[in-house]
């Protein structure tokens, strides 16, 4: 209780303080009752009106949407479905259909969490020979989820046709490569066996003729020149035959042929090379050996022509499930973006050929190169062909 003497004394500062506090409380009460509360009620009504209008507009859009559209509550009960959805899912005409019975893919989802956190979930659906991209979206303000079914049948048909076309092109490329290898092998054998034998016979006959000439220097010089030409032709035949299909590949397998290729490149180009193999103790099938050899041959040709490298290496590693061929050099490298922008450029055709050979063996072709950083080529082929 405040003493009466204190109140009666108007000159007391405490009295003034109390009066000011009471006045402020009175003013605040008046503002709260007559301004703030009505304003809050108006805001709530406006919000409810906006939400109602939004719900009405969303329902209108749902009905007008030509694609199937459904709406469900937190319990998974369908609360709205447009005409397209009813046509696509006849079960929706049954009252209180559960969304999980229509889309079993949603069984693992927490619908409450999806709605509250406005999450998005996508999956594909095939129905009545059509393909749909199903998008499930939570709408937390309205406490429901919405499902959009976008028909992408035509797009999928186009994609399937493109994949089929690519597959046919790969099959054609594989068959072409196979025929080319068979033809190369045939020509190589003809050169080595037939033409090689003919040149050898000519050389033997010239040797016999040489003995009958005696000491005629002019004729001996001419025979010597002819022998030199025959020797050159024989070496050319051997080299062409080797490039077409090295006999060592057929006779001894991939590893000896890669080592032979490595040594030949080192001798002719002056680039130091090394070839190593790990865990590969048996022969591979003919197509796989030929394919990997051709990739290595193309890669080494590129190194000699373009890389300005001082060293290169070939590694062949057998893993439990796949075979890995790695070819690396310390050359000038190149810009991979330029290759991707213009893959048909003449200098890029070798890379395209290597990639195509790897794909024809159901493998992967990986290339890593940068300006001044050398180049690494990795080919991985599954052993289950």
C-alpha cells in the first residue's frame, strides 16, 4: 500500500513516476484493444482469404491441367484428381483412394515429412504403353502433397530409337573392323608367303646367274644392284606384312607382340619405351588380343607423330574382372576441350578409332591429357566378353 501522505504530496517524484506509468499502460491498452487486435484479426482474415484463393486457383489449375494431376493429404488419401488422372487411374473413382495403392513406389516415403519439408521425389511410371515422369511435391502451407504425371512417351521413343541406332552403328563398326582384320591377315599371309617366296626364288636364281657370269665387272655390279633392290623389296614386304598383322601376335600372343612393337618404335623413333605386364599368364581370345594391339599401335603412332615425347610406357594389367591397358608419355600433351569440340579433325581420328575399338569390346576408353603434362590413355575391358 502507498501511504496517503505520499499521494497527497504532489511534489513527490515517486507520485509523478507512478502517474506516468499508469498513463503509459492506459495508452498501450487503448492502442492494443482498438488498433493492434483489430489489425491482427484483419491480417488473419486476409491470410485465410489468400490461402482460400490460392487453394481455389490450385484446384482450378489442377482441373484444367491436361496432364494427370493428383492431390493427397498427410494420411495419403487422394483429395483431388483431375479428369486426366481419373482416366489414367480408374481406381481413383472409388472414394477415399489411398495414394500408396496407386503408386507403390511411394511406400518407402514419409508423406508427413515430404509435405512439411516441401520435398520433391521423382520416378518413372509405365502404364497403358505410355511412359510418365512422376513428380511428387509437398506443399506445407496447404498441408497436402501434389503429384504431376508428365507424359514423355514420345521423348522416350526418340531416345530408344537413338540408342538402337547407336547400337546398330557399333555393331556395323565391329563387323567392319572384324572384316578389315580378316582381310589384313589374309593380305599379310599372301605377302609373306607368296610374294616373299617369289622374291627369295628370284634372289636364288640371280645368285646362280652370278656364278655363270665370271669376272665381268659390269654385269657383277648390275647383279649386285639387283640383289640390293630385291633385299629392299623383301624388307618392304616384311614391314608391310608386319603392319597389317604381325605374325608374333598370332603365334605368341599379345604380350610378346606389344614388347616387339615397343622395341620397334624405340629403334625407329629414338623415343625410349618400356612394356610391362602383370598377372597375365595365358592367352586371350583372338579378337581381344587384336583389339588391344591395334589400340596400342594407334597410340604409339600418335606419340611418334605429335607428342615430342622422350619416353613412353605400356602396361597391361589383369584384374579379377577386367583387363587394363595403360599407355603413357611425357610429351607436350593437348587440350582435351579442343578434341571434344571438333572430334572429326584429322589429328583426332586416331583417338576416335581407339575409342571405337574399346567400345566394340564392351570396354571403356579414358584419356587424360593437358598442355605440357603428357598424355595417358587407359582402356578397360571386362573379361566376361
